[in-house]
C-alpha cells in the first residue's frame, strides 16, 4: 500500500517495470503466478520468497490476501457485478 500515486500507477501499468524494491518484485511475481495459475506454484517460488526475506508467516499472509482477492473478484465476475 502506498500513497504515492505515481508508484500506484506504475504498478497498475506493469509492476515489472515499476520502481520497486527487489523483495517487493519477488512478492508480486508470486502473487501474479497465483492469479494466473495457482497450480504452477512450486517449492522454488516459496524459496524465492524466503530468499527475499519473507518468513513463513509473511508467505502465508501474502498467499491468503492474494487468494482472497482472486476469490472475491471471481465471485463478482460470476454475478456480473460492475458490468452494468
């Protein structure tokens, strides 16, 4: 979360080119992977998060928050929320 509107816009446009810290980029790579194909997440992804400085609790929180947003978005999409 940031109050920096230019950073927020850069992340929305393409987080891979946004001015982020290395550990933030690793975290967003993991979140993107969960969003696109959660079954493709492997031990190497968890290890990359650990190498970036995230402990097991933080990894669980990253997973839960990103999974929750994916779930809520799919519920809304399935009900046609926001399309009218």
